[in-house]
């Protein structure tokens, strides 16, 4: 190839370079290449052959440092698809696909994995006293045979497994990689690797490679080298592992496929689950999505025969769920109903473990009894939370912090009071009720993604936390009782997916309770359809009802969404209105004004259309507004 197109891991489109004659034999698509960029030598990836450029001053590449391609042809096609679907430069996509270590040499480090050592496996697949006996939990032969048949045919197919429990998901993943080569297993959170890795390693042995953002640079560099060299054929990791440079991938398993952790919140807004499905399609691989409560989009795809739904026959006893209507129940203590207190007291006497979920940080809020004004953040305009230990008011969005005012900022009345209940107030009330300390987990206490809470809660009776707790805990921690103290907080969100996310969160909490245990859900909205279905673990019924409601409102999966944010001094409302007027057959909400964490103005547009093509065309039209404007940043989130 005399001329090649090169993409660099920065926000740039591909650039054309001349390939010196002595490098032409090595110059193949997917190879690492060194080339001059902005007066320095930078490493990128060869996309392919380029036609002869018109410019006579074209620069030449300087070196091809590797012997093997870093990206196979199918991965280059995936890069193209992501660039088109998520409306992003190929350089931005490449930056997300490969970590920095893939583009430069990094020294290896011995103690590179921050995850704690694992207790040895015992007979039957048990570890550290966890309840998982293969004699009790079996993967049906018909499910394994259907997936194995697809793998052996080397054809693309996606299965959606509606698992009866998270343990079933883990056992299924371990069973699927027996004697299988080149498999990728995705989990939502780094800490979950601690739980799953021993079961996968028992089957895969030295073929297993772990890949996630919590590894050191040296460890990630070593992992990539082993994968490219073919020393590892099974990759276990978080969403970054979907881009692992494995060749001829036969299986991609996405565990807890409903999890929002597969979605990136900044930069390139992609969903690793959807990328996994597309990679499977491009590589003619089998994709297995599994969850105890699949996403509505995946459930719909199964109904449309795009995915094959597998519903195990396994009958697993589940804890009883009781919906506690807080409008009628006595509350001896704020946010703690009489049934929950009585059940907790009984369990404490028996030395049983209890989990309480309160999805609100801080102690309470400050409200004026005269004018009903609640102290809010001057930047974000959301209520400030009161923290008792230092008598401060804090914003959970931007981090603003102030001392407690003596009087109302609106009417100057001194008649102000602490209203509402946060997790710290619940913690204080539990101490008064039962005379023992609860161990609290929220983002004030849990800082690192790799923090493993399982060891921390051993020997503790009352575990109290926000939904961050439920994301970090593994299944089967021995909870006899779980109580969700403010379930309505999941529903009272400006999100058309709020009911779906609420079901998934509540089902995840129930999954961490003993089969003969109990789950209490406190609500003032007991008439909401969600509670009718969650009480009976009827996810199929819930999904049908949710799809019906989504169809009426033309929300996904019956339409496509794009959220576009614009910020900067060069924002021009008139120009935005002009562009919007030219858009046909498209529902547009906004622009709405909000403030960023830095106090900057940010305008948001929501585009909705049943046509993906029309949505993308409209989004690209708005992106063109940024051309020639230095202080205008526009970002696009597809399928937000």
C-alpha cells in the first residue's frame, strides 16, 4: 500500500499518510503505526489503503512497531459501525475501544490486580461458605445444547436467558466456556469479578484473562499482549472487555444485561451490551444475554424473534415480598413502618442479618415552616442535604457546601426545621430502636469501584445503604430480611424507564435475600402497577404492561431517542430554532436550560422518531452548528 488511512485515539477523523517502500509489506489494516501528528510522532491504527491524495506535501509514516494486527477486520468494522451509530469521530471511538497502554510500551508490575485473593473452591462449586451447590442448581441440558449448537455452527445468534437467580447466571457462564475457546464474559461492576472469577477460572484455568479499568497500566498492557499472542482465550471483565482483541470469538456472554453500568455517562455514550451484540453479528459469534429481569428492549427483541428467549425450567424458591402501604401503616420511627420494625426486632433476637435500603444520602433537608421553602443549591436549584456531623448543607450534584443558616433565605423567618429523612437519620433511629449500630454504605463511605463489601459485612447484623450497596454486594450474603424504605424514590424520576429501573432494583435486592426470607417494600404509591407484578415476581406480565404503555407514548423500543446537549458562550438560541424548524417527522422536546456541576449553562434537546435514519440526520444537522464556533460544545447520546 503506497498510501494508508490512519486513525489516532483523539477527536480527529482519519488522516492519509504515505507508506515508505520498506514498510509496505507490514502495512496491513489493524496494525499499530507511528506517524507525525502536530509536530510529534504519535501512534495510531491503519484503517486500510487510501487512494492517492491530491496534496503533494503528504507526510509519511515512520514505523510499524508490531508484528501482529492490534485490531482484526471485524473490529475495524465495529469501529466503523460505532462511529456511524453513535455519531462520533473514529478517533473518539478508537480511544474508547483501546486503553492508552495498547498504544505504548508499559513496564509490567507484579502486584497489578487490586482485587483481593479468592478463597479456594470446594466440592460442588462452593466458595467461602456461599450457597451454591450444583446438586441444587442445574443448568437444563436443552438450554446448553441450543447454545452449543449455535456455537458449533459458527453463526450469529443472540439468546436472551431469563435467569431465575444471579447464581444461575454465574453457573451458566462457567458451563458455557467448558472446552470452548475465545470467549468474552462481561459483568457490570469491577467488584463482581471478585465473586465470578474463581468459578470461571476453575473451568478456564490459565486460559482466563481479567480486563477492567481497575487494573494497573502494566497489568492491562500485559493482558492485551497475552490476548493478541493467543495465550489467553477467555476474557472476563467490565464493559471495556467487549473490545478485547481476541480472534475468532465464538461466544460473548453479557451477565446482568439490564444493568445501567454497561452505559457510559460521559464522552462516547455507548452501551456495551449493544456493542456486544453487534460484535457477535460481525464475527458470526453466539451472544448470550442473561438477567433475572431483562431490559425491556431485549425482551421486545425476543418477542420480535430477533433474539431467542430461553426461560429455564428451574424452580427456585424466592423470598416473600410484602408491599407496605405507608399511607395506612404506623411509623414508630420516621421512614420505618411497624411491620419492618417488628420483623427486624425478631431477626435481631435470632442473630439474623438484615439489609435496609434508603436511597437518599445525608440526614434530612432544611424547610421553612412559614413559607414551606426548602433550602436549595444556588447553582443547581436542587434541595440541599443536611449533614449532622458537621452541621452543613451539601449539594449531591455539584458538591456545594455551606453552613446551616439560622433563618429562611426566602422570608427571613427563624422558624426553620429539619424535614424528611435521609440515610444518616435512619442510621440514628435504628440505634435508638435496637441499641446496636448499623453499618452504613453510601457514596460517602464507598469510594473505590473495586471495594468488596462482602468481607466488611461479615458478623454485622444491620446493613444500611443506598442503591450503591445493592450494586456492590454479591448474591447470597445470608440476609434473612430486606426492607426498601423509600421505594417511591425509584418511581419519582423524570425518566420514562423509571418503572423498569425500579423493578430491576427491587428484584436485585430480593435476589440477595435467603429463599425463605422476607422482603418489605415501603411505598405511598401501592396502587402503581409495578407493585402488583413485583409482589409475584411476574416479570413477563410487567414487561407486557410496560411495552403497552411505551407504545401508547411512542417511547423506545417503538421509537429512537437522542439527547443533545449544547453549552458554551457561542450558543445561539435563534440558530437552534432555525435548525429545528427544518426538521420534519420528528418530535422535539426543548431546548431546556440547566446548570452543569461547574455552574455553566447547558441546553438540552430530546429528539424522538420511529426512524433511525431521520433521527441521525437531525442530530448531524445540529452538530454542524459547532463548525467554526470555538466556544460551543455539542454532545449526542443515542438510545439515552
